[in-house]
């Protein structure tokens, strides 16, 4: 059960492109690139993930490891509205932001929209329709404990870096994700370490290396074989 009194000791920071991020001292990690949260998410999760999924699949079923600031969900919602494509979005998060913390994020202002608040206000552990084409369900808990009968055709893998959360970058985790995905489904992530590529391949993915966002040479897109 979610404890509404529990707050992670974090702080909101501003990245180089003017968009917000979060710093979590427990993991010594930022939620997004300090060189630009918005441009990072746009490149890795939309350009390499969502746009490609739009071309491959009629209905998009997204799974995100790490809801975090809600930026990836927000950008996906905006594209679903723009293209009138139906998206079902599932996210797992172990350290949810409080509403007080979420209100400090500036994404709605930058993107001239009003969806970030309802994304964060959506109840945990049950589905809710944010718009007629975007359904959301957020689960509080560990990815290792997550169980589903759904089959996802797009995975945003946005866990903290391997040095902070090595348990989430293993072959076993990627096998768990592969079992949750449709054949031909896509997984995108910012981390291109050799160990991550090896574990993805061992779990049954075809791994592609792509140009990353600013100050990030390479990122990965993996295809579920």
C-alpha cells in the first residue's frame, strides 16, 4: 500500500534546456540528463521509441520502468492526442513524487499544456483515462515484483544507472520484460554500456545503437525477437 506521508528526500533542479529534473541523493542520481531533460526524453523515448511504434502497431501499449517526473508519459500523451492514436500506458515506480514535489516541475509551462497534474494525481494501482485516447495505470513497487497478463509493444527503460541500481540491468530483468512484450516490440534506453547490450541480447533482443541526445554519444533501441 502507498504511504501518502512518505516523501523521498529529493530536490527539483533545472537542466540546460530549461526543463526540470529531480536529484535523488539516496541514489546520487538525476532523473533526467542535466544537459536537458526534455531533449533527452524526446530523442530516446519518442523519436526512437514511440514514433517507430506508431509505424509498426495500430494500438500502442507502453510499459515504463520508472514513472519519475512523468515527463515520458506527458510527451507520449501529447503525441497520442496530436496523432489521435490510442495509447495504454503502464508505469512502475518505487519512489513516487509527492504532489508538492510534482507541482514544482515546469513541463506544462514549457509545453503549453495542462496534463502533468492529472498524470501525477491519477490514483495508484488502478487504471484511469486521462484523455479519450490515453489510459494510464501506475503501480507503486519494484519491477521484480510486477506481474501482468498484458503484452506491451513499447518499453521505456528509464531506471537509474547501472552503478546505482545494478539489479535492474541484468539478463533476468530483460528476460522478464521480453516475456511481457509482443514479438517485434521495441525497448529504448539511455544506457549503452557493453554489459547492458550483452544482457539484452542474451534475453532475446536484437540490439541497435543509435545517436544519443546532447552530450550522449550512443543510446540503445532493442527489438524483441
